[in-house]
């Protein structure tokens, strides 16, 4: 899962920042705005992919802890 999220984030980062650099190079109107949006979008997408990976990792850990607690509770009541 982490590999997919990393590739996804890097791909969109390359697209947006690349287009911003291209806009600066060709002197398009609002080139600075496009590049700024691209960098901001890249930061947000990288942080979102990291956060989702971190969250899924902790969900798995909490789920396994809950299974242990519930199985121990069933064994004690029998």
C-alpha cells in the first residue's frame, strides 16, 4: 500500500511542479501562481498519503489488540 501511495504522490507532484516550471519557462501569465499551487498541492498530497498510511498502520494494530482482548474476555467467561 505504501508503494502505491508513494508512486501516486510522486506522479502528481511531478505533473504539477513540472507544469509550473514549464509555465515559468514559457513566460505564461500567472506562472508564479501555477507553480505555487503546484508546490502547495504536492505538499498536501504527500502529507495526505503519509497520513493515510500511518492511519491504516495504526488501525491494524488496534484491530489486533481488540481481537486479543475479546478472545481473552470470551475465554474468561467460559
